[in-house]
């Protein structure tokens, strides 16, 4: 059962310990008792999933950037092919580009594997980018559960719990309050750009 669920820590430094990237990713499959060929196959498959080139397999994971360490840590978990992958704040401390890399690889992994991914985060924008369903805890109890639209529409309640709808959502809520006929279910910058283009084309906003 312990191989059915994979957990990736918030800080990869607390998880990584092997001397090379290959050995780090291979550690889990070895504990599963797989043969060498299957282990090798899983290591390379996992590296491909997270965008690590094979030429880096003999590098020390401790010499990598923060974002690259996250990718190694995630690869070491998915190499065991867990039915459920739990990621604890995988984007914490990363710059915007690094965040997008991690979010894209999580989405790509889930769509290709079909496995369940539990993405733990305080960033409501990150959650909006990748989640199908959102579960909100408050005081160790389930406070909300539903689609992104269902949960994020309760913005005032989220604020009382110390959470917020994304800043881009607040922008369009304020535009709507000003009388501009814009969508209010905007949760990512990309969605905001598309809605702004639509408003501009419809001459709903003045530049």
C-alpha cells in the first residue's frame, strides 16, 4: 500500500539524499524490488516527464537550482508510479517562470497518467491553473469543496479564513462594479489577458 501513494515534500532538500540524479530517482523503484532494466526505464521515463535531460543523470542533485531540485524530487516519486501523487507546496519559493514549469509538468503528468494528484498550496492562482476540484480546510475541518468556480465565488468567506481569490480576480470584480460588462470568473493572468482583449475589441474599456 505504501507504494500506492507518493508524497513530494515542500522542500526538496528534505527529500533528496543520493549522490547522483539517476540514483535519486532510482531509489524508490529499487525498494519495490524491480529488476535493473525496469528501474532504468522508469528513471528515464520520469526524467522525461519532468523535463530533465538524460545527460544530467550523473550530476549531483545538490548542485541544481531550486526548480531543478523540485523536478528531481517529483521524478523520484512518479518513478514508483503511485496511484495518488501528493505535492506539498511544490511551487513555494520559485520565481514565476519556475512556478509555471512545475505547474505545467504537474498538469502534463496528470493528463498522461490519469492518476490522482493532490496539490497542496496557499496560492489560489496556482490552484486555479491546474485544479479540477478544490478542497478548502479551515481549523482542521472541511470548509468548502467543489469546482474552481464554486469555491472561488465565495471570495469573502475565503478571506475570513486567511485565503484570497487571485489578484486578477479582484481586478475584474472591481471593473464589473464600475459598470463594465466583464466576466468575473477570471482566476489566472492568462484568462485576464484574453478577457481584456475581448473587452478592448468590444470597446468596453477605454485605454
